[in-house]
């Protein structure tokens, strides 16, 4: 197009008008030529600005989609952790009932471990999604982006803060803090360790008869029993939660971005129970339905522990339940296995798994 206008300008200068009108037309020709040059410069600037604007919009869109994808992934993981919390809550209620109703039936060396697991209700709350909010440059005039902004705002400044304030114990309210004040030994829960195994290993810690006597006396006080009742109420409320606080945000994002969903496209078995014996590199297993919710493969294992995970990282992983070891729980404890060749089946819809020994 620019070449076309330039040719017109050249013709204006080179055309030979009649001799009598040359002097009169010379000025008008140069004026038209100058106007043409100015016009071309202006058009060029406008085109350059438009191209630059398109590039900026493309960069911002790519950045926005990157941030949305990361936020969606982390909020999805956070929503799945509610299964973990509900599984832990069931175990904690059983512990609290024993402490309230039949404290004398609890072996003295297991008292400390039983109290420490009560601090572990929502230990793994996965909320680093806020780290990616800076990638989202919201435009108020964009209705889609505005809906997402409103949904994220309600979550981070409303639902999340309310639930965190209710379920997360402050340091001075924790049972660990109480035990420290009693000069009791403290055990650390190892990632992947079940409550049952933790309590058993913690029972090997030396505790004097006097310390046990002081602890039993503390447990019998009205103040301590009230604290146990409060924790039991928290657990019960959590167990009846049907819709996670992340669900509305996830639905809003998925309605706007077709490429985001809640499917998993890879799955592997990792752990000391695999032949590689590694928690870093796993054994891939194959999906057996188009929804990627059932996975099945033949795998040779050895004595040890395993977990199932997605995408070679720990954002999405599954273990066993605290109360039901046949249950598949997101973020649950490691799964103990024996040596042999098994047909491994994972059903994410029914939340169970099976290791069928192949003779």
C-alpha cells in the first residue's frame, strides 16, 4: 500500500502539464507531495503503534493464561486436600473420644503421640496460588476477567481466611505447645507417615512416670476437656463439608478457559517399594478409560512403601486412608507393599485402589 502511494507522489512530480500552467501548478504539486509524505509518515506510525499494541496484548494474554493455569492447578490441589482433612478428622475424633471417655485404656507411652496428631488437621493446606496473582492484569471492561477477579477476591479475602481462622490452631493453642509447657518430649511427624505409625514410633520416646502422671492429671481438667471438645467440633464440621471453598473459583475459571479441566493425563508409582526404589523416578501406569479416572498396569514391586502421583512432582499424589487402608486418599500416608508382581488398579472416582497379586 505504501508503494502505491509513493508511485502516485512520483507521478505528481514527473507529469508534464501544459507550458502555460507549469509555474502555477509547480507549487500545488510540491504541496501535494508534502501532504503525501506526511500522510505516509502518519500511516506508518499508526501501523507501527497497532502492531506494537497487538504484540503487547498477545504478551499480556500469554502471561494472563500462564497465571490462570498455575492458579487453577494449585486451587484444584487445594480442593482435593479436603479429602485428606476429612480422613484425618475421622481418625482424630476416635482419638478424642478415647481421651475423653476411656483415658485409662490408652497406654501411657502413647499419650504424647495421640495428642500431637490433633495438631495435624489441615497441615497441608495448599494455598500458594496467591503467588501467581501478579501475572493477572485484570481489565475491568472484560466481563470474563472481571468474573474471575471477583471469584478470586471472594476466595482469598473471604472463604479462605474464614476457614483458616476456624481450622488452623494458633501456636499457643496447639497441643504441642501444651506438651512443651509440661516438659514432655516432642516427636516429629514425617511426610508420608500415617498417624498410626507415628504414634507407635513416638511411643518409643522415653517418658518418666511422673511426666505421665502430670499429663493424665492435665487431661482430666475441665479446661483441657473443653479444648478436646472444641477440636472434636472442628473435626465434625469438616467431615460434613460437601463443597470445598475452591469449587466456585475453579468453575468460573473452567467456564472461561476450555483448555483447563480436572483430568490427569499421566500417572506413576514411586517409592521404596518399586524396583527402582526411588521417590524421584517412578513407574508409569496406563489409563484404562477416556476420562483418565481409572489407571491400570502390571507392576513388579518389592518390600517397601509406594505412592501414586501425577506429572513427576508432588502437587498431586495419593496414599492410603488413616482409618481405611484400602481407601485412596489425596496426600494420604505411604502405602506399604510386599514383594511380588501385581495388577495395580487406581480408581479416582471411587477413591480406591487394588494390588492384585499375579501368581
